[in-house]
C-alpha cells in the first residue's frame, strides 16, 4: 500500500512482533524473520512474498552488507587461525600469570576494550576472542564476558574522535549545517563530554567486574551456573570447541597471538578501514604460521574456512536485521516516534526527551547510524530555535545510538560480542539489559539536570 510519511501506530507492529517472537521462540533469526514478514504484509498485503524477496535482494546488494560479510567472515577466519595455532592458548596462559581472579580477568578485558577503539566490530571480535580462555579459567560466565566486551564496543568508539563512529557523525554534522565543512570533527569533540550514556556504560564495567555493583537478575543466575562449572548458556558455540585440544601445537607461542593482533590494529589504523586491516592480518598470520612450520597449508586452509563458516549464523542475523530496518523505514517508524514526542521536546527537557525517544527507536529497529542520519536534520534546527546547548543535544543524539548498539538484541555489536565470547545471543542480551537500562536511567537524569542548568 502507498504510505504517507509514516503509518501511525501500525509502524510499531514489526518491532513489537520481533520482541514477542524472541520471547516465545528464544531464537533471534526466527524472530527477525517473523517481524520482517509481518512488516511486508502491512506494507504490501497479499504481495508480501514479492516484497520480502525484493527486500532481501536489496539488502544483499547493499555495499554495507558486502563489507560486513567480508569483515565478519574474515575475523572468524583470523580468530580460528589464532586458536588453531595455539596463539590464544599461549596468550591466555601468559595473562593468567598476571591475573589472579575472575574480576581481574574481566578488568583485563575491559582495559583491552579501551585500547582497541578504532571500530566496534574490531573491538567486539578481538577482545572476546582474546579473553574467553582467560575468563573461563576463573569460571566467569560467558554472559559476563560478553557484557564487558559489548560495553567497550560502541560506547568506547563514540568517546574517541578517531573511530569510525566519530568520522561518520562528523560528516553528518557538516551535511546538516551543524558544522562548517572541514570542522565536523571539532564539533564532535565538543560534544564528547555530553555523551553521557557512553561514559556511564564504560565506567559501570569495572564496578560490575569488582562486585561494587552486584550481579543483577539473569546475570546472577548465569554466574551461579558458571560457578558450578557450566560456563556457557545452552546453544552457545565457542572457537575453542571447533578445534579439539589435541589439534593445538604442544608448545604454542604467545607471539603468534600478539603479532597478528598488532598487525590488525596497526593496518586498520593506517588504512582507516577494518576490512583492509583484517585482510592484511589474515595474510600476515598465514605467512607467519607457514614460515614457522606451526601449520601446513592444508591446516591453515581448513582453519580459515571453519572460522569463516562459524560466522554464518551471526551474519544471517545481521542480514535479517537489515531487512527489518527496511520494513521499519517503509512504515516510517522513526518519523512516527519523533512526531509523537515532538510536543514534549521543549526547552530544558529537550536533551532528555531526545535521548529517550531515539533510544527507543535504536533499540526497536537495530538502526544506529541510520537514526543519526534521520534525526540530526530535525534535532539540530530544533535545538537552535530553542537556544538549547548544541553540544548537549548532540551528546544526547550520539548517546542514543550507543545505547541502541549496546542493548538491541539484534544489533551488530551485540551479535558479534556474543559470538566472539562463546555465548548465546539472547542469553547475552538478557543478562546485559539490566545494566544497559541502569546506565540509560542515569543518563536520562543527567540530561535532565544539564538541560535545566545549562
């Protein structure tokens, strides 16, 4: 059916359907598929099948999906090579000599997440793959490791002006007239102190890791299960389980973990692209392992493809999430929520209302950068006309994207954080959600207070 700017309350149906189906089936892909099909029925009636097929084709032809498939698949291959060569085992053994407790292992993962700030994909996959063996040794639940990994993905990336998130938003700011051409990054830097959600989420991790903030609800049950020896929730998969212990070389070298990771970070930094960075890291690791005679070509090839294959399910979730985003865009979900809350966007309450409204959208749709593109052309003139602090309003907008990436159960970073940590996705999101909501509540109060006093 032809749609106006939005379809009203009907636009909420696909997102709500996904949440309900996820609770019923306890499966992510199936819930996304159901919500997308329901959305196609709403937009095209009996022609929903053709609409769904066209939507999937549009998704697969999108250059972003091609980039994601290659990046995530090659990350899987790289991690598999590190595991198969014994590099992760050697790294885990080396870190365990200095880490004496589960809280110490979680703090080490947190610190590693702070250092790898270039890209949320790079962060989520590298930290989880590196620290899983270490936290396993101290019977830390995979859910808690996934929480730490996810909390230093998007939240830390938005706080550093050298990340892919910062460059993207800086470009948007120039595009909507919030910054002169060439100075978008300067405006972004001015907003960093006001990206409250990211600050709270990142600083909450050491408090949770050390027990100053207790295990809440599902996390308490996960930690109790891990203490009994069952580290992973049901239906979880780990790279360590792909390769039996007898396949790992007897005397693994920690350099075969550290050097590939250093090459990965350095090449991503220099080339400003995670795809080219991981390609170079895989090539370096292949040559290095073969030259050292750690693995022969057949073993390297086998590990490469098994690692890529292990990422098929996470990739399927990401692809279907893009399909749901298209349905939400067709129904005008973002426009509907913003229009519905516009009467509340007044004066001192504007930053808090913007944060809450856009957080609901990013959580429901799994679209973070897309919401930035839609909301900034609306929010920037609105804040300017009301004479509200622009850095504060921008901080609220950016915070909402960080919250969505952190909390949405089919968001890219959550999918990858759970996968690299060897944790079932829904179990990860369920145990993480109380902390994400706590950080969101604190941030909302902060935006209210700053809106009043500034």
